[in-house]
C-alpha cells in the first residue's frame, strides 16, 4: 500500500505512486470576471449606438429636424454686409446713401460720368471732383470706398454692388456720406443688370448648406 493511501482505505480508493494529485481551483471566479467584462462592453456599445442616433436626428449639433431632415431653426447666412445682416438690421436703400465721387486717375471726366451713372441708379450724389492729395494717383485698384465706421453696417456693401473689386476704408468723419475714389484700374461701373442682381442677392441672402 502506498504511503499516500489513507489508513483503512483500499481497492478503488487506493492511491498509488508518490505524487499527490493536483487540485484545480473552481472556474467560478473566471466566469464572473468574463461575464462582468462582457456586460461592460455591451453597455458601452449600446450607449455609443444611442449617441449616434441622437446625433443623426439632431443634425449633429443638438438642433431638432423636421420630417424632411431639415433643421427647424435655420436662419439666412449673413450677407456681405456683415454685422448689419447678422443683427437683422435692414440695409440702406441707394436713395439713402450720399456718394461723393472723386477721380484719383490721370484720366479726366471720370468723376462726373460715374456720378451721373450712380444718380441714374438711385444713389444720392454729393461732391464731385478730383481726389484729395492723399489719394490722388494712389489708388491702384478699381476704387476705394471711404466713410465713417458706421458705413461698415451696410452702406459699403450696397455701394460695393456697383463696382466689383472696390476696397473699403474708414476715417474719422461723423457724417453718413461715403466717398467713391476712382482708382487707376477703373474702367466703368459694373453693368446695371449685374449690379441690380448683386443688390437683390444682398437683400435676400440664402442659407449656406452645412451652416445650420
């Protein structure tokens, strides 16, 4: 009888050899850990899927959508007039804008002919003549719109529809009039049909896709 066999036991209970049998720990703890890990992963996946659905139906930024998938709070994108359109302020009409037309080029007669054309298009006309010394022959583009800081709230944009490529600059004046200083690259005002279309678009800006 082996030394491993308890006294009084034999037969099928007899243990032979000189090595104790290895006792395996129960797998219960492993099953608990695996089960808990799986539950955490399942909850995480469910949460992520829910967030994706909310993001899709809310337009990605928390805004609700209509049945057609369009955001319900879309607003027209601000037009070229910047702060004025963003704040909802109406743009001035051409008749409300007084334009001083100055010629900064060596070519004669441009100030008068330009002023006459602007008058036909509904703008008020102030002074007409040669540009001040500070700007005479020093405006390289098509033109320069010069006015008070208040002109940036819509006046520059409305007058700018008549001359593509004109730049803007503010000065210390407190009056509402605006100077149009004709530059060396000037040929003519934009065609009236193109200017009218630009002015109409300025007054009715369209929403920009992806902004809502």
